[in-house]
């Protein structure tokens, strides 16, 4: 079957496209580079012809509430409207563990996306996942001798495992609604992850933990981004990722096509 990937030219999007191919299905990439603008809906009707399922990993790089909500409202509305008209039978959206509890501006945009998807006319599934192992690499990709890293507790997961989970959901005949939260196998602090990656690369840079002000910073440092209930867990530990996928550089958190997917980092790929 054909599975459309919104944001399929982005970092996580490319992994989802690979997972679609590995599953024996045909990917259809939805991004500006393929003639589709999610924020206006341009190109969507043609792109979704004969598509059975849509996986949305599109993203906007911002921490601002207004911009995040505007992007996710527009892109999700356009995807759902075009999907309904095209006969799409399953819409899968990638979201973030803790986005319903931490009031960061970007997360408020993800909440709006979830609301639209779960109340829409196209049968849907929403998968919340924790931070990716790759977020540590995104922190380093920003450059400079000092790396500012948010103080937060995480249970990170390999992006490759997230991509496979999204495709697995999309291939199901029965959507799940809000799926059980997907997290990694171990708990870490974000500064420790960044330091571990620096050691693995043989680099010397100062890691400076920064706590965001107010309730948002308190929630992130206190476990607000950890899974709230038991659920599926990834198998690849951060140490194992360092010995394998970490050799493939993650893109910088800025300057990407806003239709491109990333994830879990506020203002980058996902929290």
C-alpha cells in the first residue's frame, strides 16, 4: 500500500520513509521539495491520490506558543481535510511524552495537533514518544565552545525505533486513538547524554546545564517528560546508540524546511 510521510525529507522523516520501504510498502513524501506545502494545503490532493495511510512527522522550529499552534493547526487541518477527501483510512501523528503536562509554547502546538487528529473524521492514532538519543547530537550541532543544555530528566529512545513503531501503527487496520506512550529503556539527564556523546567523539567542550524559568523548567527537571504509565519500551540503550547510529550526524536544530520532520525537541525535532 501507499503510505504518505508528511515531513518525509527531514531527519525523522527519512527514517520513517526507510521503514515504510522495509515493510514492503510504497512511501509518498509530502514536503515542499516534492511540491507540497502543508501550511497552505497546496499539492496535497494530488499527492494523496491512492494513499492508504498518512504518517505526520512534520515540524516547526520554535518555542513560541503562537507560532507553534498556528503551524500545527494549519498543517494538521490541511492534512486531515485532504486525507478525508482522498479516502485515507488511517492518520498517524507523532507527538511527545509530557506535552500534555508541560506548558512549553511548542508543546501547546503539539496539544493542538493531537486535539485535531483525535477529533477528526479520518480514523487516527497518536504516538507520544520520549526524547530521541539523537537530541544530544542536535545540541552539539549548534556549535561553539560552550554547549547550553536544558536540565531535564529523560528516558530517551533511538529515532530508528520510533520510525518503525510509527509504520507499525500505520499498517494496522484498526487505529488506536491515543496509543500507549513509547519510551527508551533507561533514564538519563540531558546534560549527561551530551557529555557522553562528547566523550565518544573525543571532543572537549564545556557543557552548561540550564534550567528554564518557572513551572516549565521545574516540570522538565522534575520528570515531566517521563512516561506516566507502563508501556512499550525501545531496546537500544544510549550506550549502544553511541556505538552505532551516533556515527551518523544529526542535523542542526535550525534552518530546516518547516514541512520537514524532526521531533521531540522544543524548537527542534521534538521536546
